[in-house]
């Protein structure tokens, strides 16, 4: 009997049927890899947050499949833009439709920050948990790694609700040991809660939430045992030019 197709093989066959790209290339686009969300899920599971880990992995699977469709459309465009532009437009639309169908089946809105918002929800849970532990550095590091080095983008994501109601209000109730790691993790979680509460109404609010997310990333770095904003030049620039170099210690 033939072997059952893996998820990657099945998706590669679908992409090949739509794009006509070589199967080996399609399979390469679909190869599984461990990203920051998968690492965060692993750390959540290690501290007993199994439901949150499973939810995050399900979200990541949807986001990865949708992204793969977009990547396939981009690959086709790169190969044939100058030789068959009409076909490029057709394939690009088909790949976009397929990606949006993947998101839609999982209940995500078209072209929104829904999937990323739910990753941030998981990061908040991780930081909250790290704030209750004497040494939650591994958990804090996994949460830190999902934040982009783009405060304005983080501002949009953290304020987006995701598919289901999620509250950051539990941050106000966080308590835990007085170790440097735990204190910093609680500060990071509380900063995320403050950023999430900023309304979508204009550039001023957008930048306000961006600055608060720089604070969250700063404190998450401390909780992870790393120099604050290490390897995040855009966050450093935002701190310098938009926040007068000051970090809230709330």
C-alpha cells in the first residue's frame, strides 16, 4: 500500500496543481520548521499550560499554510513576471484566494492581524506565568522571541482582539516572587495589557501603544536574562527618538 501523504506533501500537491511549479520546489516551500511560535508552545507545555500550547500550535499551522500559499504566488511571479504577466496575475489571485480560504475556514478575518494577535495572547500568558516563578527565564525568552523588532507593527497586533474575546486585565492581579526575572516578567505582562487597552483612533494612539510595547519588550528581555532590547535596533530607535529614552517601571 502507498504511504499516507504527510501534511507537507498534501499541501505541496495542492500548490503544484494551482501554480504548475515543480513538485520539489513546492515541497521545499512546505517543509516544516520550528519557529518562535513553536518554541513558545513548547515552553508553555513544559510549565503545564497545555491548552494554551495546543491553541498556539493550531494557530501557527493555519498561519503557516496561508503564508505558504502567498510564498508560492511570489515564487511564481519571480519566475514568470517578464515572460507571462497575464498568467502571473491569474496565479497570484488563485494563491491569495487559497490563503484567504485557509484563514476563513479557521475563523480568521481576511488580511487582519488575527493570527498574530493570538500569538501575542500566548506570549502574555507565558510572561504572566514567568512572573509567578522564581526563574522563568526560558519562558520569558520564548515570549520575547515572538515580538517583532517593529514597535508600530507590534502596536497594531497587541490591540487587535483575535477571533475570540481575550482579556489582558489579569495583568493587574499578577503576584509572585521578588526575583529579578519574576518582577521583570510581570512588568512586561502589565505593559502588554496597557498597550492592548489603547484605542484604535489615530496616529497619536498608534505611537502611544508602540512605545508601551517597547517597554514590554524591554522588560521581557530583562526577564529572559538578556541585555534590554538586545538585537532590536528599531526598538532602540523608537525609545531614543519617540520616548526620550525613558522606560516605565510600572
